[in-house]
C-alpha cells in the first residue's frame, strides 16, 4: 500500500467532488492509502512548478505538475509552461494523467474514465451532475444561482465562508460516504449555510449600489470586502439580466480579486476568459476567469479591467 498525498482545488465544489472520486479510485482500485489531503488554489500559480511534491501524489482539478502520478484537470490554463505540456504528453499514455479542456467539470472527466469502478457508490452520480452544473453555471435562473436551495448549492456556498483545510477534509469524508441531502443537513454544514445566505443578501445590496453598464452591454462593479457581506459572481445579472458580460473587482486589505464571466443565460460565442486572464497571472474556463492582484501592484487592476473591456466590446 502506498501512503499518498491528494491535492485538490479548493474552495471549489468541483474540486471537492473530484477529490472524492480520486480518493475512492486510488484506495480501492490502485491500493494507495491517502494519508494527507492538501487543498490548493491559484495563489500558488507562480510557484507551483517550483514545489517539490511528496511521492506518490495525486492532483485533481488543478494545475499540472510533473511529480503527479495521478492527475486530472479540465482548465484551459492547466499547463503553465511548454515544458510542462511536453512532460504531460510524454507521460499521458500511462492512463492516469487526464486532461480535457472541453469537459464541463473535472468530476465529469474522472467519472467518465473510471465510472466502472464506482458501482458501489451510487450517490456519486448525483454529485458529479451537481459539480457539472455548478462549474458550467447551468442554472435555470440567476435566482437559483445565488439563492437556490438544492443541497449541492447549499454545500457549495458554505465554501465561501470556510476555506479551512479541516472543513475541506470533513466534507471529503462525508461526501465519500453519504449523499448530498444528508451532507447538506449536517449541523456543521447547515449552520454555515444559514450564515452565508445572510451575507449573500447583504452582498446583493452592495452590488446594487455600485453596478454600471459599459459599452457592449458589460456590467461592471467595484466593492470592498466586508466580513458581513459576500458578493456572488452572479450578482450583476440579478440587477442587469441583459448584460453580456460582467467584471467585478473586490478590494481587500491584501489586494483585489477580479472576476469576469459571460452571462450564462444568453447564447453567444464568448471570448476565452480563462486565456484573457492568463497573461495577468490568473486563469479559468472559457466562460469565467479570475485573478488576484496584490496590494503592492494595485496599479495593474485598471490594466486588467481595460484589457477585458476591449476584448468583450
């Protein structure tokens, strides 16, 4: 039995579900023992390939690393360098390095490849469907996206107020063993969701007072991070349902988080937002992208916004 480390994108519902699937597959069908769980996010982007990762390790829903014995991702910006891509191409015949930037979620990519190994876990299919819906923003309405009561949405929203490793591992363990409704009803989850719903309603008020419509039907807003308010990335469409794109800047003591997305309730060919953010050190998907700009580089915020506006118009 190999004692292994599992890296998974977090705070992200798709990252959680991908972590559950990888954990189940590696322990029951590859004879690994996952002894360490490490949530990772894109603040590591600039140093990721310089890190020495323990062996063996698995990485899901996150950037490629040559040390990974098991890896799966679907982001357009997974390969940080040409050398990393070449290493992946050389090693991918092993069957345990998966990449498909057309997949709606990493969870669906894993489920598609290893479905036959999950027969003993019938609740996995609903988790994968939920991860696909959340990661592709396939919501029936903006109201569902922001305040919908589906168990998966409730669980996903709690990540907005608890990015801790302890909570991530708690959710991994519960989701591996139980269905979404059971996990959403747990006191640890329900109490967090009640709090996050209150903060989201406060965040809607914040956006309502700041939103502007730029040329090209692009909704923009800027807000300051507040402990008692959470700004949903879908909030612009709550007030501007006919906007084609949105760009939001959330400033904090550490810097500014910039997120852009195309309106998921309109049909048109989107610019590749993940690629648009890549040159600024960020990333994402075709329809949504983000980057964090440190406070000591605050002058770059306007550069990012202006670049996005020129490409979207």
